C-alpha cells in the first residue's frame, strides 16, 4: 500500500489499485517517456548546430588548409561525441529518478559506483587520457586522414584516426598504431604544403 504522500491529492479517494497505478508505474512511464523526448530533442539540436557549423564559409586565410569535406567530417565527429555524452547523461538521470521512485536509495548506489569508478579510473587513466587527447586533436584539426605527419614514434600518412588511436603508414608500408595520449608533438607536412599553395 502506498503512503498518502505518494498519491496525488485528486486521487486520495480512488480505489487502492488505482492509487497504486497512478502512484508509481505511471510516474515511471512519464520519466522514461520524458527521457526519450529529451534525447530526441537534444539529438536534433546537436545535428542542427553541426550542420550549420559545417555550412559556414571557411575564412579565406585558412581555406587552403582544409581538404574538401575535411571540415564537415571533423564537425560530424565532434557532433557524434557530444551526442553520445548527452545520451549517457540523460539516461543515467532517468534511471536514478526511476530507482528513487521505486524506493531504492540512489545515494548509496551513487557512492558505491563512485568508489568503483575511482578504482577503475586509476586502472584506465591511460585510456581516458587517449580519449581526451584524441578529442582535442579533432577539435583543433591538427591532422586528418590522408595527411603526411611526423607524430614522434612514426612518420607517414594517416590511414585512420579515432578518439583513442591514430594509425600511420610509413614509407616502408608498416602500420603504426599510436595512442593519442602518447603524442607529444605533431608535424603536419600536408597542411604546410597547402598553406604554401594558398599563399
């Protein structure tokens, strides 16, 4: 049986099953539907902003630096990252609200997860460092696929790049997988050549 505080005032005189229905299940459904709606709206806004950013004209001073389609690909990648982060935040909040509505102590769970996350973070700090370094590399457009770069451990053409690792093919055909967090310097020969051609 529900407490009187869990039932809206207008339903105080309803039968027990109706009070139960409006007290918990209906609230949980509303929370989940709201989470879906918020996710759709945020996803739409992120796509709209990234499309507008991609459509903005590139300043003439740096227009020669960008290869065709490179600016759009970089903005699209950044949009995917923000979309993923927003989705995680929305659903974590929704799950916490549902658990709280079910009478589960969310504070205890958050504390336990925090302690576990701290332990995991100590073991995964290199992974997190690689992700953050890769994100800033993409935001700053330090290099792109097809660029010839000197990345410290390897020099060659970038064949693939992700938030965690950059793949470089050297002149001997060897593929080097360089974690982004281990990159301390980047020399981009392709951008240098494009800047000279544009000037």
